[in-house]
C-alpha cells in the first residue's frame, strides 16, 4: 500500500515518537535540510508507517 506522507503527518509522527523511541544523541542521524516540524500541524491522529512500527518493535526486542 502506498502512503502519501505530507509534512503534517511527519510532524505528528515525530511528536509522538521523539521522547520515547529515539536513540541516544550520539547515534542519531540528522537530516539536512531539517523538516520544520515546529511550523507544521502536529496534532493529527496518525499511525506511523509499517517501517517505523517495525523499528519500534525491534527496539523493544533489544530491551528484553
């Protein structure tokens, strides 16, 4: 299934996951140019795409 992800959807996903699902700062990859998430609507009730859900699942396995 093809998903059309706009900036507002990306901002909503980022807002949901940034506090609990990110790697330590030394392991993060920063994108250039950064998505202006503070300027987008981050209140959308969205589900992350399957790829992100898979990464979340794998991170939980690593904590067990």
